[in-house]
C-alpha cells in the first residue's frame, strides 16, 4: 500500500497540475498517513479551482456520499456554481473515515489551500459528524442542511402516524410555502395541534428535534442569504453523475488520477463551450418588457433564461393594492398564481391557486425587495419586483440588482489557468497570461524568503494593480468609441455558414478582426432557430 500511495501522489501531481506554477502545486495537496505510513486521507485543490474561488467561492456545497472505492475511501467534493449556473469543482478528497476528526482535518486543509478564505455559506447533509467541524473551522460561514435529505426522511420518521398521508402533505406545504419566520412557526404549531402529534411519540420526537434545528434547514430562516439557487446537495449530485462513466467502485487507487483528469477535462470543455456560445449567440426576446432586453445583453444565456422566465410569468402577476409609506417609500400588494414542480417533471407548471406577495419599493435611493426573496437567494429579480419597476417606468436598473457573478462580459481568470485536465493556451489571452506568470514566478520564489521582502512585493503589486486597472478601463473607454463595441456585429451569410466579426472575439483567442465561422446541420439549424429560441449572430455588450 505504501508503494501505491507514493505512486498515487506522484500521478496526482504530474497528471493533474501539469503546467501549473510549482508554488501553487505545493499548496494544493494535503495527505494523512496512518501509523504504518499508509495513505489515510488525501485532499487536493488544483490551481484552477483556487482561482475560481475568487468569483464563485461565496457559496459552496459539500458532500461525501458519492463513491466508496475498493480501498474504502469515500470520494468527497466541494462544489460551487459558475456564471452559467453549472456545477464547478472547488476541491476533492478521498477519506478513510467520515468522523468529526477526519472532517476537521479536511475542512482545515481545504481552507488553507484557499489561502485562509472560507465561503460565506456552505450547504451539506445532516451528518452529525460535520456540524461541529464546520463550526470550528469555518465560524464565519453560514451553514445549511440539505432540504431534500430532510424531507426524504418523512416516510421513515412519520410513517407510523395514523394520518401519515395528510400529515406529510401539510408539512410539505408548511416548509415550502411559508415566506416568513412568523408564518412558518404559526403554521407549524397549527399542524402539531391538527394532527395531535403529542399522542404519537415517534412523530413527536422527530418533529421536535427538527423544530429545534429549524434555522439550519427551513427556507424561511435562510432566505436572507445568497445561495446561488442551491437548497439541496443536488449540485454535488450533478457533479457525481458527471463522474459516472469515468470512476467506479472498482477503480484502483493508482488509476484514479488519470480517470479523474479525463472527467475534469470534459467538465472544463463544457464550460469553455458555454462561454463560446454566449459570445456567438444571443437568445431572442419573448416579451416587450424593458428589463428583459437589459439582461439579454449582459447575462450568460442560462441566467438570462431565468430572468426571461420571470418576465413571461408577469402575465399572471397583478398589482392589487399600492400603499404610500412616505414620500420615497411605497408598498405593493401583488396577486400571483402558484407554480409547482410535479413529480416526474423538471419544469414548474401553472396551478389554479393564487398567492399574495408584498413588495417594498424606495425611490431615493432606489431599492426594492419582495417577500419571495428570489433575488436575495438566487440573484435573479423576481416577477413581482419587475412588475413594480414596470409600474414606475424604471429604465435604469440599479447596479446592485445586476450580479457580476452572472455576467458574460466579465474576464474569468480561472478559464486561463493551465492544469492537467484543462489547457487554455490555445488562446492569445492565455498565452499572454502564461508569459506574465513566467516572469512573475521567480520573483515570488525570491520574495518568499523573509517577511519584509514579501510585504514589499505585496505593496508594489497593489500599486501595480491600480495602474493596470486604470489602463484597462481607459483602453475599454477608447475602444467603445473608436471600434463601436456597443454596435452590432458584422456578419456575412454564405449558405448555412454564418461569419461573424465580433468585438469580444479576443477573449476566445481571436483578434478583433478574426472571423468566426459556425457550421450547423439542418437539424441543428432548425433546433437553434425554432426549439431553443437562439438568434444567430447577434451581438452583446
């Protein structure tokens, strides 16, 4: 096993972080050995994940239930959400035990790899062994339990109740439909009385325990925090399903690095392709609302589709009452239809039921909030807020309601980091990035010898950062005037070839005047135009 451990460690570094600066690799791998010198636990965070943490490390989902291989080492993942709404791997581990001591070591090492940073919020399952380690290692982080795992326990915990079917339905409504803490607690108490829970010991005990820990899992207690749309560990589960076909229980430890890299190469390619599609195509507008056109230009397609879905549902959203609180503050009572996800379907469907929402709107400074908390939790303006903006003829959406995380015109540094699973060096931007890193790496090596030299370099870098940022801003400002960045793309059609000259092509590795040619089959052309709603060749800001 010792030889296998050494071989695994070497393969993991050489296969996975090939091309990454050696100073990054040193901090990316952590391991524990048992008394006999055999591998006990190993955790790694590649250079790409470390850089991605800057943009997407605010909300992280952790799970250790995916795969236990033939060496009995569970495969654990730290997962974030990128600008396309895709799952993004931020770290992995193979663990020998799922106990508090092991999780404490893992969380501490992961935080060290991230430069001492920790997420604003983390989602995990209800495993007791994780709770205390998270509180100790990441005291600043808001913890949340996976709602799906908890609701999935209802049959086992409440199945003996004489009115189980009714109780399950009511509890589901109380948990999912309560918009405020007060509403949840009131409806919960009514539920206990209605179903005489005091007379059913097993049901009483579990419901009592869950109520004590309600701040860990009930949406009404968590909807003031940003979760990037995550309520369950389905993010990790989507990552896990992605590894299916590459990893399996029979995978040998020494085979793991190569197969893991193959899976990650596919994941990175998918993200790169999504970026390319956002640069080439733009989704059609389906409503006449101004706010839809605003987000069409600046959000990635997946996130724009979320905004567009809210605009589509404005048909059912009606202002029932407007109340003036002060000269600058108003309150709106909105009537809306209820949308639910039917079992066996992935899309929400419209029901005949109606629900009321309260929207608070301020004119100076311009602020808006809705009790549904869609923007607070997912970063997408809800239809209720959009309706109030439209009612008040708001044209300029405040910057705070346009999240940098979802924008397609932001330079994403992690897309230009080379690791064994992903090589972006085919692009001109990445080549320049690597050239700078080649010059900068020796400076870091020399500066790290003592504290004063290190601090000197850090201070100089801060000055340089300001100068570079000003240069980029000034260049962009001149470019928008001289080159017509905000204008339409130049395109020429030849049969089914679409040739675009797009101002943002350089981020894809092309010069501003390089033509991008897309070739599509008859079926793809029909799908892109009619089924998905793509509009070929449109420009974006």
